[in-house]
C-alpha cells in the first residue's frame, strides 16, 4: 500500500491505460442478438377424447419430446437451416425448467433479422420432423402427437453479454498489471537511490561522528576524558623501570591524579 501512495502517478497512468483498453474492447466486440422461441407437444385425440382437455395429459410426452429434440439436432435436419446463416448459432433443447413437454429454440447472431429467421425456420421444421417420425412407425391419425407454438419466432433482442465479458477481462487484467508494475518500479527506484547515496538504504541510522571543540585561539580542544587518558599515558611512560615494564604504583598514582 505504501508503494501505491509513493508512486501514485504510475498507478494513475496504469488506470488510464486500462480505461483506454476497456473502451477498445467495447468497440471491437460487436453486440449480438438473441431470440428464444418454444413449441409444446400435445397428446393425441385418442387419449384426450372429443371433449377432453389436452393440457391434462401432458405428463407422458417427455420421452417423445426428447426423441424429437435429438432428431432436430441431427446433421441432416440442422445443416440446411444454419448453412445460409453462418454467423448465427442455434441451440435446440428440452425445457427442463417446466414439467411440460416443451422444446426450446435459441438463436444468437450479429444480425437481429438472421437470428429471428433461423428461429422461424426451426419452428416450421418441428411439426414436419415429428410427423415423419410417426410416419416411420405408421402411427394412426387419432394416435398422433401434435405440436403448438408457444411463443412463435420471437423478435431478436440486443445482448451485450460478450462486450461485458471482454470489458471485465481487460479491466481486471489491466488493474492487476498496474499494481504489479507499481511495486516493481518502486523497488527499483528505492534501490537506485540507495546506490547513489553511497550509504545504507533509507530508514537506517548512521553513527554520529565525534565532535571536537575549538578554543578561542582556534586550536582543537579535547574533552576531559581524553586529556586525563593522555596524562596517564605520559606519566606511566616516564616511570618505566629499567626492565622496560611500567611501575604499577606509578600508574595508579598517575590515574588518581588525572581523576582529580
């Protein structure tokens, strides 16, 4: 945190570059358009009866819905629909959020018209493929399952999901790199300042140099402890015995005199 405070200008540059990167990401990633439609499978007349309510007999159609979904996702059915719209993605799946036999059709593309048109063609293909499946099994007319469009080919709406994702990636990455760069630059500048100063890094204490007083005549004046030690050394030197060893008694007298 202290490095961020010291090198705030580096962090400011990083934030500015990150903001510029977010703007570039928002303009380079185009917005997309999404359309969601659905179709419902209905029970056969033989099960409902002439005056029955078909919505009361939806529980046994989940298996038929799954078979129909697999047929719609097969390459022979899917390819002719999407080959004319290469920029559109198509998803056909069972609606697991409800208990009814509902088939979801979701499209996404760079054009609202293309996404809507693909959804419309899939909804038109659902009853055709369901009829072909039952034709292969030679199902009687009164026992055939039918379909009903719930929402139709809904008009595609704008989605900024990809743009938001790109901006989030650039923002997180840019801020992380900025903080890391601040730490590197701060450490490098502190180390360079310590080398130029020729001393220990900032924060360490230097031992103060001994001060020497000067007398009025301009000669350096030593403190009392230094003078006393010098007097003791001189007295001891004069009173060496002939063997070259200092006299202990003389040294003691000299030391006592210097203290007084």
